[in-house]
């Protein structure tokens, strides 16, 4: 009996250690991709994806493979609805920020209009999805937090990690922008994932939105 108890405690300790290591890998991957120049050119854009794959594998093992199965439910309608809602909210959120702070100090994603990046964005977005869903499922399934709390925490984290990307010098404006736009967008992406139990749905919404924002809008709004 004592041996079984010690074995259970050992397994639990190992699981906690694996979770911590996996989460560290997720954050290190994002930090390296966004804040450290490795002088490896466009290959650096794969950093988050690689670290996210390893991090998620460390935390969940083969369990994560189910995320890549065929989406459940009316996934096409869910994806389209989430894409429309996110597009409307992004415009509304951006307008709110502009009304409060004006256009001065605004800073856009550096990828905006860089058409070479269109070949790398799909891999970067999958990295962001694995990063976010990895955190979401860690909070839900490993730490036992309610789904609502887990998705809110994930959304705040997702917003905040975009600080350097959208920092235009005004810290308050940047924080409000990334929480109001990127943070809420993550809520919508999470909803797409949770409703279909598959990462493909949130990935599709995220990818289409970013492709339009980064590579279609430049035709309308010159850089």
C-alpha cells in the first residue's frame, strides 16, 4: 500500500515537472521568435512552432494528437461565424483605441505588407495556436481550472505577449490595444477550438484573419 502511494506521488511529481518544463518551452519559443535576433534569417520564424511542438509534447505526449483530428460539430459554420465576429470586433476595438488615444504612437505588426512572410505566416500561426491551446488545456486538464477562467487567462497571456509587436512608445495605449484586440481575438479563437474540440478550427479562423490583415489590407491602406 505504501509502495503504491509513493509511486503515485512520484508520478504526480513527474507530471508537474513535465508541465513546468513544457510551459517554459512555450514561452521561451515565443520570446526567441519575437525578441531575439538569432541571425538565421527567415528560419527564425519557425522558432515558436518548433518550441511549441516540443513543449506540448512534453506536457501532453500523444494526447495532443487528438487536437489534429477532424473537427466535431458544425465546424465550418462555427469557423465562419468566429471569423466574421473577430473581424468586426478588431475594427471596433481598433476604433475605440484610436478614439481614446488618437492615431499618434500607434504601431502595427512589422509583418504588415511584407509579402515574403506569406510563406511563413501559416507556420507562425500554428505555433501561436499550439502555444495558446497548450496553455488553455494545461489550465483546464492539468490544473483543473474552470474552462471560462482558463480561456480568460489564456487570452490575457496571448494579448500581453504581443506587447513588443505593437508597442508604439505609449505603454498604456499598447496594453489596452493588445488586450482589447489581440486578447479578445484569442477568446474568439478559443471558442472555435472548444466548440469543435480541434485545433484546426481555431487555426483556420486565426490564419484567414491574419492573412487578410497582413497581406490584403496593405492594398487598401498603404504602408
